[in-house]
C-alpha cells in the first residue's frame, strides 16, 4: 500500500500510531479517538417503569407523559450511542502515512 500524496509505503493504522505515542506528546490530542457516548438504558427503563406505575396508581395523563418521555429519551440515546460508535469505528479504520501524516 502506498500513500496517495507522497507515495511512501511507511503506513500504519492510526489507532496503533496513537497508542504508541508517548503520554507527553501533543499529537496524542490531535489523533485521539472520538468520545464514545455511554449508554444508560437502565435509567430509560426505570423512567418508563415509573411512568407505568404512575398510570396504574390513578394519574393516567402524568404517567403517560413520563412513560412517553422515557421512550423518547431512549430513542435519542440510542441515536447518540449509534453515531458515536460509528465515529469510533471510522477512526479505528483510518490509516496514516508516517512520512507526510496524511490520513486515509
């Protein structure tokens, strides 16, 4: 494999290059992996369960609002986690030319 920019064959996976950098290197920040959003699906399930309990106890409208809010929160969280994992996967598949630092 060759770099398209400088035709060098000195190519490495970006994740391996980043892991090999010393801790004090300023390049660790430049080439760092993207943040992966933490999933909190247990909190979403708890919100839905509380909404159902409130509905059963007599406050149907409030319980429905809490349960639907929990479901919407879960859908938004799912999208955030999926997009952050896709970004991490894209970063993990990048390669870097060690001669000219072009990423591809």
